[in-house]
C-alpha cells in the first residue's frame, strides 16, 4: 500500500513539475524515473561497501602514522558519507580524517575512548585520487575499518535538500567563556560560516565537548524550540578532563538558530565545525535530505528489545513517498553493557558486519541506512547476550521520487 501511495503521489507531483520546470544543472539519471542533481545523496546499494580493513593486511596503524582509504572505489562523488571503526578495545586518543591530497593540519575528527569498539559516521571530502587519509593520533596502535555509505554528487547544488560542502569553524568557546552547567548559548547560522543569508534546512556539524569533569548530556534545539537531534552523551573526570567528539546532521528551523545546553555538574568547552549544509525549500530532488525532529522508529513499542538470531524489521515514519535512505540515531538503553548491531537493507544480502557498536562512554550512534523497496530497515543483535535494549530514532531521510508508468 505504501508503494502504491508513493507512485500515485509521485505521478501527481510529476505533472506539477512538468507544468513548471525547474532551472537546474543537468541531472544524472542512472535508471528510468530516478534522476540525481548536483549535491544529491546516492547511497551504495544494500550493505555499506568496505574499502579498508587493516586486520586483513598491512597491520595496525602505529601512533602518528596514517593509512589511505580508497573511498571512490565504491562509487562516484567528491564528497562521501563513510563509517570509521576502531574494532576491539580502542585506546584513549583520537583520529584525524582528511582528503588524501592534503597535509594534516592538526585538526581532530573523532575521539577514541578506552574499553571497546568505536564507530562514527563522517562526511568527508575526497582527495584528487578519490581517497581519504586516516591518522592515528593516539599513543597505541589501532586497527581501522572504513565503510562507504554513499556519495554526494559533484557540482554546484541548486535543488532543495541537496548538499553543499563547507569546512568552517562556527564556535570555539576556548576564545571566551566555557559553557556552564545548566546554561545555554545560541548560534544564528544564516550568513555565517559559509551558509547563505537564505539559510539551510539542516547542517552537518562536527561537535567536540572538551575539558569535561563530569558526565553529562549535550542538547540542541532549533529556533522554534524543537529538539534538533538526539542528545549527545559525554563522560568526564575531575582529575583527568575528558573529550568527546561526534558528527551529527542537525535540523534547523526557518530562522536558522540553534540553542545548545549541557547538563553536567561542571563547565565544558565546545568546538563546533560546520562540514556542510542542505539547501532549504520544498521542491525536492532525488537524493534530497529532509530533516525531522527525532521520532522513534518503532512508535508501537518505543524501546527495541533485540534477541539473538532474530532480526527485527522496522518501517520508520515518513510521508507516503519512497525513501532512498534513512538517517537514524541509536541510543543504547544500557550504556554499561556492550551493544553490537547489524543495521542493513533487508532486501540485500547481509555481509554479517557490525554497523553499530555502543561506545564505553555510551555515545549514541548516527548512521545513514539504505532503505529497502518497502521503506524498511533491519536490525540484528550481534552480542553474546541473549537480548539487548535500545532506542532507535529517525532524524531525517533522503527522498526519492520514482514514478512508474505515469
């Protein structure tokens, strides 16, 4: 029924589009009825494509050393959405991920917390050879896995919901006062950091919480007071202040403001880098991103209980159009216990790989997942435990207009 509604609604929309054609760059049409414009997201089909696994050869990456991941071997585009994993017991430290044809600037991309595997979704610009360099900034050797989730097509984006890449720092409280417990700060993004005065529908932020002396949550709301993304957990220590860093796709309201607050017992420093934004508007192209306030992917049960050897298929709540991919955030309900999950398109052969791992710090995991033709995704419990508990949230989706026999 969902697919029938999608086709009927799509056909009506097609008539409107034909009556009032849009001015845009020539689209890429890989198959009849599906056309992508510059800045559109094109996911890899089914499972993420693994392009690097140092366990299979080459050995662990030593402290201060680098390895190159051939991202473009999995598809076409100058910007990619990837997942970087440090398997096993990660050390304390950090990684830097940057285009393979550039030198390391000293910037950190993701943090490592001792005691378990670390995974993170990242939006990256590719080097001229189609790769990215991953540098191990920790004091111990680490194995690295890089999976490709999809690509943003090259060119100048003009369509609503398409992605425009940036790389600018929009907040660094170290230049002023830290964010105190229970306090809030507001950022107005239109006209700043490379975002045009006309604003954006959503932004991709790399967020670092520095000098945390107590555990807490970082919360972000947009200008109309709606939750812009799921809360981010961070850990702290009074004797050894901690750092937590993650990338998130964050929804904006029409005024483009974000309000940030934190709930720990002490002050923290914040550094936020803007990695890109999605163009505002409602006249969506294939592969356009639609941001939503976090919604449980299972409204009936809310909390997901996943048993071993019994994958669960979910249908995240979206309008009656076909969905190309979902942007999901998973929150472990028992952060003191490990959660290892496989999240995948149920209609594609699953390769059995771990796509979500809870971190020792209990950080939530964001991931873009290719949707099946019935707009579904599957989750499998890969832990040694008989079952595990978590909450899954939809924070956005990539739209697909696919009209058949209109």
